[in-house]
């Protein structure tokens, strides 16, 4: 057994190699420790197998890196360095610890296995059962880390160096980290930051630009006090100062948030403090918004929902809204509806202090507006509702306690008002009549006075 002092191993390798080699290959320098032991085993090829123990320290000549371990084995023929026990690799860009590491000199690749923890210069941390680190060398200017076995990557603000901003945590079956800011994740991807969780089969993250793209069955969940769920073909997330501000889903966007469901080819959500503030929906397939008591369709829809509470909805382009009539006073298979070039719907809380529900306050249709509403009749017969159909340039429908109160028509007004005839005004059938039940006379239409 031979004992090696500092840099003796480097002298040995230099003699074999005939001097230093050019990058990208690493010229090993075995600095070791005063207690390091080494055994050289001559192989049939004439090259040696070096076995070291009791503390090993290795670096690459002229490169700012260092590896330490309990023991090591170096194969001169293959250039492969195997390190075992408390292995630690450091360089300015990254630090890696693991149970075992293998350095492949020909590729300048470090393979780490067992309890791998890689800490980037930004403060981001990768934990995995196994990982490969491809060093930045000539011909490969940016380092790359590939982790497998469902690794966990904790991304922090690269500008803050691990400061107070809440990090994003990425889980996947495989994660590729390019530099310390570009992330490619695949298979069963899960990304969380604060109260927002995203899932997909594939994802790209640019933590420096604060951009995330989710692909292949992506879904985003808002898990705060007021939850929401967004799905789409591809979902993009945009943040600023580590706070999620915008989520864009296209195609086949679909969002559900408490009292609102929104479907469209493209859906664009705007957030503040992880809560929805507004939403935009558009696309060739038309947009549809559904709240508890009505459906609205149009070429595009804008929804205002400060603090994730529905307050206003704008439907533009052949807009159409329908709703179930007041079931307390009307029984009908027909739905009430209103249409126009544009519809604006405004909502209020259901009651003072009740923020979990919303009720309509006003519907305004403009441009070739039309509406049809049903009301309970004076005698309270639910299956004989009063009907009101009107058209004009502008139609405004006001609600009281969630039910239609008044319908006001402005400019070019016309329409009909049908009121069921009183049952008490119809005489009983004459004796011997073939009809045993009274038939009411058709109600006569009455013109609507312009509002």
C-alpha cells in the first residue's frame, strides 16, 4: 500500500498522459489528505487501476472545482473516477452531495447516486435518487443537470439568492435543469407555489423570466379560500416578483370558480394574491359563461370578479343570455332570454355579509336587442305565466331580489305582452257539451310603449 501526499496523484497522471490535456476533458489532480492511502494495480494493458482510501480530494487542473469522498477508484484506461462515501462536489455554479459519484472524464459528466442533493448558486435545490451533472466546458457553455426517480426541485428567486419570496416546487419523473433557471420536466409533473398548484404531463419553466408552460392535459388549481380550476390544451403562467399574475389556456380553455364556469377556445385569467380578479374568453368556437342562474354566450366575454367574487360580465358579438324563470311563480319549459350585439350583466351579493353567492342586479343588451321574460299571473296559476317579448336598440332588465322587476326598452321599441285570461271570467260549459273542461280564449297582444 502506498501513501500519497498532496498532488502526488497529479504527477502520476501527468507522467502517463505526457502532460496536461485540453478541455473539455478533466485532468485529475489528486490532492488528497495526509492520511490518504493508495494502491496501484497494474493491468494487462500496462495502465493502472488506482484505489484510494481514508479521505480523497480530487480536482480538475486549471478548473475551479473539487471532489471529496471517503474512498475512490480511478481507472486510467477509461478515465472513469468512482467515489464512494460522503461524496461532495463543488464549483462556483453548483454543489452536489451523494452517497456515490462517478466522474466520466471523456464526457465531463458527473453521475451521482443515493440521496442526491444539488444546490445551485441561485439557491435553488434539487433532491433526487440519481442525477447526472454535465459540466460547462468548451463546446458546452451551459451546465445541465438531469435528475430521475421523481426528483424534487425547489426554485427560488435567482435575483434574491434564496430570499423571502415563496419558492416554486417542481415534482416530476424526470427533470432537466439548464443553468440554474431553465427547467424541463416530464411525466406526472406537479408544480406548486403558494396557494396555486399546477399539474401536467410536461412542463417548461424559465424561473428568471418567471414563465411556466404546461403541456399535455394540464390543469391549474387555485387552493386558497376561494378555489378555482383551469384546464386547457396548453396553459401558460406569468409571474412578477414571484407572484402569479396571469394564466392563459388555449385551446379548449375551461375554468370553474365557485359561482362561475367559463368555456372558450382561449381563456386569460388575471390574478392578485392568488385570487382571480378578471377573466377574458374568446375564440372561433364562441365563449360561454355559466353562473348559478343563467348562461351567456358570445364571440368574446370579459368577467370582472374582484377578490374572486363575480361582479360584472361583458359579452360582445351576437351575445345571448338565458335563464330559468322564477320557479316560485312560474312553471314553464321555456327559458327567459335576452340577446343583442353586446350584453352587460351586473351582479350583487345575495345578502348583506353573504359573499358566497351572487344574484343578478341588471342586464343591459345593446344593438338589435331582443328579450323574452315570463312572470307569474295575477291569480297565481304557475303554469299560465304572463309573457313579455320586446325588441329595440337598448333593453335594460332590472332585478329585485334576484327576480325580474322591470324591462325598459329604449329607441325603436316594439313587442307584445301576453297575459293569460282570468279563469273566473270563463263561464262553465253548457249542459250536454262535449267539452268537459273550459278552454281560455287566446290572450290578445298589446303593443309595448317605447321607454
